[in-house]
């Protein structure tokens, strides 16, 4: 019974990690976007 609970917990942890990894990779900034220089509004 303990082994079954351990396997279920392991599957939930692995699934959560895969979901986090997938969502982290989907929000990357495209490489063709350049950073804009900072402009002071006090000028």
C-alpha cells in the first residue's frame, strides 16, 4: 500500500514539473525583438 501511495505522489510531482516546464518555455521573447533605450521623462 505504501508503494502505491509513493508512485501516485511521484506521478503528481513529475506531472507538475512537466506543466511548469512547458509553461516556462512558452513565454520566451522572440530573438528579433531588441531592447529599447531608457528615456528620461525629465528632459
